[in-house]
C-alpha cells in the first residue's frame, strides 16, 4: 500500500495532481488502484493505455484474441509487426515499457460464464467492460452484481456509442446492465458487423477511462446514468437508468432486500 508519492511521481503526475478533484490524495488512490479491463480491442486498448499512463497500480487485461490487420486503424497500441501475436502479450509489453508504476497482469483467455470467477481477481474493485459481445457483457454484469464491484460499460457501432457506470456497492437505485438489456436480447451490432470509425471509438474509450479515474479518485457521482453519443450528428444524450424490480440478476442484491 503506497501512502506517499516519490519525487519522480510528483513530477510525472503533476498535471493531474494540480486538478483539485484529484490532488495528491487522488493520485495516491490511483497508485493503489487495481482495475480489470475485459477486451483489448478499440475500447480496451485505449482504456488500458490511459489508466496505465495515469498511474493505476495494477491492470488485469483479459483477452484471448490475436492482433489482426483490420484492428490497426483503431487499436492504436498494435503495430504491423504485432500481427498474429496475442493481444494481451503486446499490451503487457508496451504498457510495462512505457509506465513503470503499473503492473500488468495479462490473461490470455476469452472470458465466459465458466471462468469469470477465476479470471477476474478479487482485488479488482473496478471492472471495465470493453467487449463487443452481448453474452459476455451479461456475464460480466452478473459477476459485478454478485461481488458488489463497480462496472464501467462502453459500446460503439457505426451509429452510436454509449457509456454507463454502475457502483453495485454503494449506488442502489439504477439497477444493472440486465435491467437495461434483458437476457432475452439477441440482436447486437458490433464493430465486426457494422463498421466503425477509429476516432469515434476513441471518444467512448476516453470517456470510460475518464470515469474510471473519477471513480477511483472519488470525484464521480453519475452512477446509473447512460451517456449516449450519436456518431452521425455528434450529439450526446444523458438519461437516468432505472432499476427493473423484476430483474433476475439484481433484484436480490440491493441493500435492504432479502438475499
Ligand atoms: Zn438488474
């Protein structure tokens, strides 16, 4: 547990420390934070880069994919020479080289319902869902509800992007991902099927990383709000997510309710 910054850290993170909502206390919180990022595509690579650069102490990165040529226009951490290499290995190498304060824990597996409990470490209190798979999002949501983790979910396709954050330990009125997207939902557009522009992915990833830093430094208070970006007309809409009292995932897990 780090409780004091070194002289080098004061210099390295000085522009963050100057922000009143972060300060020295917030920077120390970042340097003690343990975050898991699931999915190392366009969203996850940028999220991981921003969090490592901000000084997050430990990043568990989960992805079973290899780098492919059509990843390169938006997954900026990968280079031509990385084609066919495991994404987690490339990210671990690049981020460990660039940011000495971060420990990268690479997990070279696709997360699913059978392994979620073993792949996400208990010590990770914040899980960032950067996958583009509806079934996996439901698995991550259920894990976060059951273990009272904080979940930041981001998604994007050619027409719209969205971000929201649930704090299942402290914020109890917004429900969960399944309240918003029922388990019966099947149809989903993803980058793989509908195309997407790199900078639009970057906007959603940057927003996820910003919320993650704000959550860790205790300056975020918009849990349970949906931020939706219309890629076509460059407009944002913010809406409150409401809990579905009949939701099979979260109805038993809120404070004051029978378990
Ligand atoms: Zn729910």
